[in-house]
């Protein structure tokens, strides 16, 4: 059961982290990654994050404890969302725009 919780939590983390990269990539904006900050790099990084999230979720056997899996995935998404909103990518806060 704890393996399922860990895998679904990680699936939520990867999916939430993939979202800003994918969105910035398809809107042709720069966003930092380990591999660079260009739009094409971000599309690939975002897509890869979604694929990893899907694989983690599929091997987690979430159907055995669906409520716990939902809670773990939701918490993983929340953790990554708070990270992006608070610390930001690579610890860089974005400038306040007026």
C-alpha cells in the first residue's frame, strides 16, 4: 500500500511540474530547465514529465485504494504547485510585473 502512495504522490509531482514547462513551450515562451530555456526544450520536458507521471500512475495499482491514491496524487500536485509559486524554478523568483 505504501508503494502505491509513493508512486501516486510522485505521479502528481511529475504531472504538476510538467504543466508549466509544457504550457510555456506551446506558447513559445522561455522557462528554465536543466537542458535550457527554449520553447522546444520546454515542450519536450513537459511531455516527458506527463509520460513519466502516466507510467508511475499506471504501475502504482491505484485501483486497490482509490481514495488514498487520489489523496496522494492531489498532495503531490499541491507540493509541486507550492514549490513553483513560492521558490520558483531553480530558486529564481520572477520579477513583479505591473
